[in-house]
C-alpha cells in the first residue's frame, strides 16, 4: 500500500525546512487533504517546540524581525515575543537573537541552534507524516466531513 502512495524519501541533512514541509504537505494533500499529524516536543508541561513555534521561527528567518514575522502570521507582537522567549528558555542555547536598533533598525535572526532545531523539527514532522500516512487514510474514513469556514 505504501508503494501506491509514492511518497518521496528525502535526505534531510541538507534540506531546508521549507523544502521538507512543502514536499510533504503536497504529498499528504493528495491522499488526505484534511488530516495532518502535529508534533509537539514537551519538556515537562512546557511545549519546547510545536507547529506554531516552528512556523514563527521560520517566519523570523524569512523576515529578519519578530514584528514582521508576527504581522505575516496574523499574530500580535506580544504573542510572538512570548513564544520566542518560551522557546529560547526551553533550549540550552537561545534559538532567536535580537539585534539592537541603529540606522537600519533592529531585527532578529535565528541562531545556529535555532536553525538546527527548526531543521530537525521539520524533518521529524516529515517522518511522522510518512509513518502514519496509511493509518490516517483509514482514519479519515471514520471522520465526518469538515465544514469549510
């Protein structure tokens, strides 16, 4: 049955998070447009990283600022800042560093640790999606159709 799905095997070591997510999102939407597994890494009761924080890290990497990333995601700056602080405090090294303002203004960027965390998280998402693809297909037959809002 997995052969029928023709899901690609990727080498995640050099793939960007965008590449990994786009490939798997496209493949998954072909076989199950509504069901997507979500991964959250908990440290005790605290979510060290999950889909929202990963998306925020990716947006910070793309926009170079927390405020621009928040705007692009439709979230308040305060919410984005709290998520960044939470993620930074959950790991041994910060994931995001802020840059002080000057002529060009401030900004933010992912640290090397932040880039590695995001890459590993996206790879885990892809592996999880691949490993449960057949199960989700069967599971989807048990669900009601989602109403479009």
